[in-house]
């Protein structure tokens, strides 16, 4: 499936993915602070040999990356660095555009879009999608897209897609995506990210 189609309705307890336009997967991981000593193409066997014991630990920061069209993507398997502050998204979006999709079982769903180092629009379920709850320098950037997808942000209604589906469609509308076959590829780029300084041991 194209875009993010395989993710609709999938049992994904944690979605923590960062996208960047016009970067390679390696460039994206470097901007995200990947430890150079761990950054490598690995087969599935090598990936599980290196990271299997820590894969879903939130302080292990294991990430897999790839490319979809003009966008690179990086999937955090257990960590939430992409939504722990504005610094990472700002660094990733320098000179280009970047976005973050995050969802967990709290439930919490978040969509954040940045350009040239600045947060343009942030939507977060814990705040609501109404205009008064948004963050960023252009909080209304995606109003027309939200309406077209059946959401009534003025009433806090997400429409038929639900929050995950709504945010997936916003990302797809920008051209971002990731193929499931690439995510589960026999060989993929992977690494461990460095934690934010205040999280480091």
C-alpha cells in the first residue's frame, strides 16, 4: 500500500515516526542525533542480534529509517524523542520541512509540522484539535484539509477517520509515507539515537 495505508486499522500500540523532505534516510538519522558507531545497514538477523534485547525499551532509542518518495522516515521502536521537545524537530526541518506522527495507548495522538527550524502547526489530542488548543506559528495552516477530511475542529470533532486516521491523512497530503515492505525489509538502515541531554544517564 502507498502512503501510510498499511497503518490504518493496524494494531500499533506505539507510533513514533519522524519524516523529513528532501533528505536521505542517513541524513535524517544524523540530524536526529544517531550515534555514528551504531549507524549501519543491517539485515533483519543483524538488527535483532544487535538490538533485540533492548528493542522496545524507551531509553534504548533504537530507530529504523528509510525513504518514501521525496521524504525520509525514521521509526522509533520504543522511544518518544520526536515529541519530547521542539529541538529535534527544529534540527530535522532546517532548510526543509519535517513532520512527526506519534500515537500511544494513553491514548495520545500528535501531529507536528515544521519548516526551516520552526514549528508551523502542532495538533495534540490531550489539548484537543480546536483552534484555541493548537501550537505553532501558523496554527491554522491545515484548517481546509481538516474540513475536507470531515473534521470539525471548531467543535473538537475528528470526523469519520478518527484521530489517528485524520493525522495520517494530513501527512499523506504532504507526500509523506512509508511502505510496510520497506519497514520490514530484509536490510534496512538502523541506529541508536542519543537521548536529550536531560535524559542522558
